[in-house]
C-alpha cells in the first residue's frame, strides 16, 4: 500500500489538467468580459451611425415630413430605438458684425438682421439606449442591470 502511494505521489501525468482547471475560470471570465465590452461598443457605434445618417438625410431633403419627424423615423428604423429616446435641439445664433457679440434667438426659424449680423444655425440630435450585458455586473448599471448609451450628433447648417 505504501508503495502505491509513493508511486502516485511521483507521477506527474495529471499536473497539466489540474493547472488547466485552475486557470480556465479566469480565462473564461476574461473572454466573456471582452465579448460584452465589444457588444456594447458595437451597439454604441450603430446608434451613432444611425444619428449621423439621419443628420445627413435632413441636410439633403426632408420630403414631405418635418425635420423632427424625418430624424426620428430614420433613427428609429436604423437603430431600432423608440421615438421617445430621440431628441432634436435647434439653435439660432446671431453675431454682430461690428462688436462680435453673440445672441441666441428663441426661435430657430427667426432671421438675423442680415445687414448687421451673421447667422449661425445648429442642429443637435441626442439618442439614448440601454445595453444588456450577457452576464450582468452592477458596476455603473441601472437598477434593472442595463448600461445607458447616449449619443450626441451636431451640425452647423448655416
């Protein structure tokens, strides 16, 4: 019996299996984390691209719809998020040609005094979504275990 124990103790054939059993959970956790981060980044990029395409579309044409409707519909179709998650902000700034003082008009469709002011019109689109990781970890997540993704796209139109 003692000989059997001595022989088993000197046998090293199962060492690699034990080392793998110790290292496998750590490697699996790293791989799953990398996949989750990649999926979240991919979702953010698709949301950003949808907002950029909507911005380009309103610069080309808005067909029969308003600018707000065109933006909302285009982002909804491309990114698959509800209209309530999309906001569009418009701003009109008038800059005095003599003093350089900038004033913001309350209405985007107003006009500046062309003889004494320069016009600057801006459109900003904000889209918000949530990402659900494969294995929810509560670091920075909402109460429901999802992570918020927010994208802002802006452009000067005039």
